[in-house]
C-alpha cells in the first residue's frame, strides 16, 4: 500500500478523547487532581496558579496552562482585584500515535502558552464549546467535521510549542514497531498479562524488551501496562455508571481492594473520589 505521507498511514495520529467546559470559581478555590489526558485551561478573567512536579506557573488573562497526562496538579483560582470569582474554559484531550501511544508522551508540552498562543487556543476551545451547545442529530456529520478541524488546529499549535524528542527517538517506525504490544494489551485488558505474552510480539530478548520500554517510554513494560489499566479505569469511572468493582474487573485487577490501592497511588484519589471530582467539574458553573 502506498501512503500519502511516505511510509505512514493518514490516520497515524488520531483524536481518541476530547472534553470541553467552562465556568466560574471563587477566589482562592484550590483543587488537586491527576488525570489521564492532556489539560489546556485558559483564565478568561483572573488567573491560575498551578504547581506540579514540573514546576510552578501563573497563567493570567488569556494565557493557558498546559499539562500532559498523569501529572499531579495543585490548581488555585485567583480572581481580579475586588471581584469574587474568576472565569475559565478548558479542554481535556488525548491524541494517539498509531491508535495506541499518547503523542504527548513523545513530545514535551511547555507549562503554559503565552497570551498570543493562548488566544488562539482559547478561540478553539470556545468554538468547541459552541459546537457542543448547538449539536443536534440533524447536523451530526457537519458538527463532527468542524470538531475534527478545530481539534486538528489545536494539535498543530500544541506540537508547534512543544519540545520534540531527541533526534534518535523521533523515528516513528520505532513507535510503530511496538503497536502489536499495545494492541494485545487493549484486547486483553481484563485478563492477566505477563512479559511472556508480550515479548514475542516484537520480538526481542527479555533484556532488550525491558531496555526498549525504559528508553522510549521511561517505564518498565509492567509499569506501562499498569498505567494503561489505570488510565482506562479512570475513563470508565468518569464516563460510565459501572460500579467500582466492575471497573476493576474490566481493567484486569484481581480484586477491588488491590484496584483501589493502586488507583489512589497513581491518581492521588480513591476511585469514588475521582468520579465525584469529575462530576463536580462538569457541573461547575458558579461556586458562590
């Protein structure tokens, strides 16, 4: 097969998930979160103060704070002087390479976008919120095309301001070679998976397989597998009504206690707390 862009299929980059919202928060309102997707959040009025293991930043009017997935964040909302609330809008999103690899585990996002770039990102978020508000079955295809156009523009902006991987790591054929491993994990997520199940899919020696993951994904194969399980569990908790025990079962955890312990270690909240926090964010319009 001949691909338009050389050796790669046109769908080598795909939007897996996007969620937008806006609201108001009282001055000084602080929450802590770790989520399995990229965050881009804009202070429309007032400012954000954000602390994470990557550093501390302030994002004022029109600036946008950015965070890759699975980073512990402490987010404080600050209003303008003599005003009780600040206003904001945000997007959570996940773009995948070859339908299996988070593209921002390969590229490194900055901690924030400046005002000019923030205005561009903010306009896209506002456009997506508008599409969400007016979406109807009658215009579903049109709305889908507009959503894809806006999210593609957003990805282009984010990649432009991100730091690419080292030259030796930007060979996408390397990432393509590991797709069978991630596909197997996705197809067998509810079952026990061992190194012996995964190694033949590349194939290479056990030590080479271990080194490959440490070099290109900064985790051991089993740690990467656990992150995939926990990220999927987070999505099921927040976007379905499945019980905690059912989510644990569907993501391959042997019992609810083990699942809850690992989930809290990774996301700094229990499964029930994460579900509640997400619902509160989605319902947030005015915290006064």
